[in-house]
C-alpha cells in the first residue's frame, strides 16, 4: 500500500470533486492548500505513477456519455482467468471483476451508442459461447463514485 | 436516451475530440486546458466553457482526483443485490442512496429464472467484516429483513479504468489489468 503524507491526503480529501476550471487549476489548488503549484503537480504525478490515482479529470455520466451495460457470465472457476482475459481483450470493456457467485465474472461494456454496444456484446457472447446476463441500468439513485477515504481505519486496521 | 441523442447531434468534431482526450484525464501541465485546446483545435477559453457546460448539463458528474481505492487499502468491495417488489424498488433505491456507506445504487432488470435481483448497490470498505457490519446496520435501519439479498464480494479486479465512449479512442483502449 502506498504511503501518503498529510499533503497527499489533503489533496485527495479536497479534490475528489470540484477541481477548479480556471487557466491554472493546479496553482489555484496550491493556493488553497498553502503550497506551491510545482508541489501540487509533483504530488499528482507521483500519485498517478504509484497508481493511487487512475487520473485527474472528469467522471462522465455513463448514461449520457454513451452506451454502457453491466454483464455477467458464469464460468468454471478453473477457466476464470482465461475467460477474463478474453473479456479484457474485447473492445469497450472498462471494468472486469471476479465475484463470489455462480455468475463469477462481472464486467462493464461501453460503446459510442446502443447499436455498437449490442454488436460488441453479441460478438463477445459468440466468442465465449456462453449466454451473457445483460443488466442495463434502468434508474440511477446514487451515481457518484467519490467517497471519503477512511484514513484512520487504514492506519489501525 | 433522448438526452444522449441530442448531445451527440449537437456535439462538434472539436468537442468530440476534447471528450476523447478528457477520458484519459487532464494533463499535468501548468495550463492543462491550453494543452487540451491544442490537441483538439479549440481555444483555451472555449475548452473551459465547454467543460463547464458539460458539468452544468450533467454529462460530467464530477471533476477531480479519481482514486483507485484498492491502492489505498480500501480493498473490500461488495455488490449487494436485492430482490425488491417492483412497486417498492424506486422508493427503496432512493432510501439506500442516502446511506453513507452506499457508493452506487442502481435499478436493473431481473433475468428470471437465473437472476431475480432488481436493485444493486455498492459498499466499499477497508475490510470484509466492516463492510458486512455496515450492511447489517443498513438492513436494521431501513427495516429490510424481509427483502432477499445477496452479497457478491469482488475476488479480483481484472480491469478497472474510466469509461471510453468516443469512437476514435478505440485503437488505444488497452491497459494492463491490475491485480486485486
């Protein structure tokens, strides 16, 4: 696990949302946090390099940015890694998890529009020779991915 | 879907290019909007105005640091699925969404007979027992003892990254899967 100091934590706690839209956003963040712009940029770069951050930027609303769908497939545990690799190679897959259930591989397929999404799902279903459980979102009640990091729990597990 | 259609139709080529660039994140340059502007043939001020409009319209839900929770030690990730009577699912979804431990909450179709669950929520935490304790509290607080549910913890993340929705991005949408 990455060791993060107080400044890293303040950056994460303050800017999971609300990154300033101005000419020099990192300077504005630096001013808010009482450090230099170079320090903010260096920290963000290091956090990305350590894979603590997947990126700095926008989280798009799937339902409006394009088409996406949660799908699952039930495969024998012995073949799970192999099937997961096939799914990962499939264009448009952005999340792919093994979960504890008979349906043991869960992935999100994305596409520019519904027609392309369906083509991709059909092609993958044919390649896997397995029916996909297709679970489109019908209604989103809470679709924000940021939540407060429980620093204290992480330090005293 | 009507919103999507109107967005797609009204989006200029430059805006589409901007969206594709933004899906990979904001460059860590002193003037990131200027860097993006150079990549999509817009002016810096136009890029900022466009991003602000996308935020106002809800196409962008939030703008900031996108944390990989696993790297921080927030390793327990449970998808909790519920089999809720159809006439109660909307109301329960809205109630679950107010629970601080719930990070996502969606209604999805059942696929009978294999899949009877129509409400999904995610609970993240540092440890499996803490996630289960948080779920117990939710069941108690929301009086959900009679609603069948299943907890699907993740065992491994084969892939985890932001969505890529723009067509021109398809050629470089490969990334090494991260171990869970």
